[in-house]
C-alpha cells in the first residue's frame, strides 16, 4: 500500500519568511495530493491540492509542486503570517485504494512575530 | 450548512466499557471515513464506507466496528475499550468521485483509563 513521509516534523520561521514542507510517496499509482491545515482543537481543512497531471499549482501565498518521477511534492508558503501557525498534513490517494487518503505524520509550523 | 458533525466531542471511558461515536454529514456525500490521530503519527484510517450499507477496513481496524445504515450517518463502535484507543477521532466525508476534497468533523477526544 501507499506510504507517505513528511518532513520536517516541526518548522519555525520569522514572520514574512517562506516555509517549505516536503513529502514523499511510495506508490506511483497515486494521482491526487492534497494538503490540509489543522488549527488547534479543529479538524483538518483542505488548503490546496494537486493532481498528477499538473506540476505546480498556486493560490495566493501558498503553492504546491509535484515531481512524479521522484515521487515527492512540496508545500510552499510565502510571506508567512502568525495565522499560518498550525499543523500541516500532506496526503496521497489513488483509484487503486478506493480514493482513501494516506496522510503524512504532520508538520507543526510556528510563525514568530 | 453544518457539514460534518461528530458526537460527542469529549469522552472518558474505563477499560472494558463500550461506546459509539456518531458522525453525521449533510452534504449528500457517498464516502465517509473514520480516522484516529495520535501524536507524531498523522491521521490513520480505521474504517471507511463507499455508500449506504457498505463498510470496509482501513489501516488500523482492530478493536473497532462501524455501521452505515443511513447515507448521512457513519457510526464507530468500541466494544471493549482499551487504553491504546485513547486518541482523537475524526470523521470525514467526500463525494468519492475523482479524488475530491474530504471534509472533516471537529473531532472526538477519547480517553480510556
């Protein structure tokens, strides 16, 4: 089955700096890669996703890149703000797994003001 | 529009007791999922359902049972709670078509003593 590894486990940045979180996946059949943000005491919420037919996607200050050959994808947050502080999860899924999401272990992002 | 609602939000059980967690969604989604979240381990899939009357095992199904008698509800049962089942439980739902967004509930924090 699919296995997703996520790094780093914690990340501290100064407000205004960029943050990058990286994930690798094991199964080349995976074709959908979402990123979720989880604030304290809440459930995860989708912030951006990318499909295997696209190499990069951007939405305002966040962007995701996908390298299918190397089987890794990354989340980029620019001009970080204190409200970006949260836990971020990457995930992968594909038709072979019935569209079940397999999550990485999560990254705690702290933005220091 | 409530989205995904989990009941209860908190619960403390004694070892050996049983309980049922209720998940309700009002988005007419076909797919529903139960995850558990433990520190440093991300979200792990317990059981899932691809439609009313169907259930399937996920990554960590032992000690849990589920039922999907109505499309909008997905119940997670613990027949004989163990301390290892202390966790935060999240329910999610999705349309299930084309690897679309999964919507999560607020979570249930369960402690087994």
